[in-house]
């Protein structure tokens, strides 16, 4: 398989899960800052111009962090990334949809790519400030939900956790310090101790 990623981007969640699963893969960097996601060779892989994209062994391409995360957990059962109950699986999907749809694309993306969300480029700084305030509020909601838990679902690690780890790495962009989010800070340290996380950070040049 081939995972198309950008260092520290949301694709890191899928990269971690591939390492957790022990899945044979090649990690291919896409330079977002150089606009490689808009070039024809990448558009042929993912016309949405986003990472992650996972090219599977049969050549088919899977996109979207929640879908890729679920697929890895389903296909590598020995890694025990899939919760044992329907309730657990449903809660993991609930987390991933919230993190991806609201906190990431409805929050952080509006901060770092504010110019895409306004008609007049002069309005981008104000839009970014509003997005920062909204994202800080979302992070407070994440913190409240995580309080008293070791992982997103409670005691058990699951396919939802790597994306939560990615968000924990980004809190500074919302003007938050990780120390102000103690449950998220403890979670981040817990996840960072996992060999699969260390291996992924190393490949992405972040360790
Ligand atoms: N909904 C997508 C979001 C993917 C996404 O926004 N990826 C960012 C990196 S974190 C990206 O590729 N951005 C490039 C761009 O928007 O030009 C998912 O969950 O996979």
C-alpha cells in the first residue's frame, strides 16, 4: 500500500494506524506548501487535492481520515484497533466525524486557510480570528469529553485515538496552550509513548 501524507497533517492519524497494524506500506510525502496536491499526478490519485490518500494493494484509493481509519481497524483485527462492541464502534465513529468535520475542517482549516472562506482577501485576517475563537471553544468541548478517560473511548485504545493525537499537536494554532487542556495533555503524552507513534513521527521527520 501507499499512504500519501504531509508531515504532521491529519494524514499522520492514518500513518500511525498503519504502524499499529503492522501493515506493509510506503509513505509518500506530498508537499502541500508547494501546492503538490493541485498537480495532475496527485489529482489522478485524489481529485479532492487533500491528504491522506491510501492506495491499497488492489490499486483502489481510499480517502478521508475516518474512512481510512475504520478500514485499517477492520482489516487488521490482530491490532485490536476496533472496539469489541457496536456501541464502542459507534462512539469511535462519533469521535472521528466530530474531529474531522467540526474541529479540523470546521475549525483549524478555517484558521490556516482563512483566505478560502472569504470573498474579499482583506477579510481573511478577521475570519481567521473568528475561526481561532471557534476552534478554542471546540477544544474546550474535546477536553470536557476526554476528562477522566485514558483514551477517546475510555480505557481502550481504538482507531479514533490517532486523530485525537493529531488535534492535540495543533492546539497552539487556536491560541491554546496544551497545559490549559490537562486531559488532552495527558492523552498526548500517553499516545506519544506508543512505538507506532514514534515510528510514524520518525518517518515524517517530526521526532
Ligand atoms: N475531510 C478530509 C480532510 C483532509 C484535509 O483537510 N487534509 C489537509 C491536511 S490536514 C490537506 O490536504 N490540505 C491541503 C489543502 O487543503 O490544500 C479528511 O478527513 O481526510
